[in-house]
C-alpha cells in the first residue's frame, strides 16, 4: 500500500505540487508496490537513522522521499530538488 503524508496531500490541494507531477509519482509507486523492485526507477538510498532507511525517487526536477515498512511505501515529501533536500536536513 502507498501512503502519502498529509503535507504532500496539502501541497497538491494548495497547488504547490502540480497534479501531473503527483500522478507521475503515484504511478511509479504503484509499479513499485506491485513489483517490489527498486531498480525500476532512479532510486537511491539516503543517509538515515537506525530506525528507518529512507530513499529518494527522482523524476525530472522533482524528488520523492519515502521509506518502506512492512511492504508499505510511506511517501513523506514530494518537491523540487532544491526544496526537498532543504526539508530533509
């Protein structure tokens, strides 16, 4: 199952994240959910704490930060490259 943080959904409603970009990422996460293959897309493992391993999914100028828990994908942020890493720090 793919779950989006409330902040991601708010950004779509407010227009900070274009709907077509969200749909692009949503389709990617659906494909990941079905295949469980992180090699399908441009995904890299990020530095993370001991509790969780975070990943980033790149699509054009946008990045999605997510983690995997019990075969569920939790998307915590989708934003432009320069914005998403500022939130990450």
